[in-house]
């Protein structure tokens, strides 16, 4: 007969232990110090931060109806700020290629529209822990009249991409394009593709798929058999000034915990990503 109360007591103790563990985990970040010496995290908590983004859906954008900032990365950083106890947050929206200059000039503290880490960018900024990953895709006019299916097929054609992006860097190294046209927004890029002013648009695959989902009658299509080069894939990360080590450590800790507890996966799923996008795996051609 004593087995029942003993089992009940064990179960109750287990539940209390789980509750304590969950409570401790929920307070993990607030109970951790990020005071390595540069004071950047303490300044963010005391004085607030400015996040800089671009008009770059579905990652970051400003809603035309409400004027609110939204997107996968915006929602990720609203949660990052909440976990870190940063209550004063302002937003600055600039052209994509102006985000790094805006950060370095002191007009922003974190680039929230994600960037791929490259050697060139590492010369001027520091990157956080990874959040998720994705790769490039290509869009062509409906019917693919130029028969563009791979990287080599770009030769002799007019190609469009976002100014300052990783694709800009990769395409800029080619000498066999008819023309490389650079854009400050994907909307302008896709409009030129539909109008026939470019032959192919090279963008993040998720941007193309989301555009087609929102504009199903648009006269363009994604090339489904396109195989991106390995350098076209990479983790989405965020950039800070190299001197702001404390703040970078805090943001990276928050991102790591959000990936681990499922929060980050639930956010990116709202914008067409899946759990497959949480963990990068090498690609081979």
C-alpha cells in the first residue's frame, strides 16, 4: 500500500524539478552577464538600440498599410530584444547596400536584415551566431524563352540582382555577361524581369517563391532545376561593429537559445521556411 504514496511523491518531485528547470531556463539570459569590457550590451539595455533593415521581403520590410516593420528577421529580433531586456528599440530602413555604412557611421547598432558572412564583409563588421540558412534561385520570364537553367547559361544575357548582396559579388566577378543590372528592391527587379528588361533574376530562392505565391499570375517562373553553386548557400547572420563584442555575445546567445527551444523555427515557418532551414548542410554540384 505504501507504493502508491511513494510513486505519487516521486512524480510530484519530478514535476517540481521540471518546473524549476524550465523557470531557470526562462531566466537564463537575464541571469547571465555580458560585460566583457566594452560596455556595448550595458549601453543597449540602458539607452536602447537602433536596428537597421532594408526593404527586403520576406526578411525585412515595412508594411505599406500599417507602416509597421515586419518580416522573419524583424520578428526574430523583437524576440531577441525581449529576451535580453532591451526595451527601447528604434528602426531605420535604408537601401540594402547602405546598411553596412549606416552601421559603421553609428546611426545603427545591429544590421537585422540578415547577411551571408564573407571575407570582404569580415574586414569591416563582425557577425553573430547563425540563425537559419538558405541559397540562391533564379527567375526567368514565363516559359523560359532563353533556356536558362544553370550558372553557365547566364553568359551573354542581362542578369539582375540586389545591389550589395552575395549574388552581386559573385556576378560581379564574371566577364561574360551582356549586362549586370543592380537593384535596391526585389519588386523593381521582378518588374524589370516581367517587362523583359532583364533575362534572368538571381535572388534568394525564398524571395522568388514568396513573390510567386503573392502574385500567382505574374509572367515569371522559378527555374526548378537550377543547382546553386556551393558559395551561393550560407547561414543567415546579423552584423555589428567589431568593437561591440559584449552586445554581439548577448545577441548570439539569444539566437542560439531561440534555435534550441523552437522559437526561431516557428518564426521562420511563418515566411515559407521549414525546419530544414535551421541546419546547413554542404551542397555539391
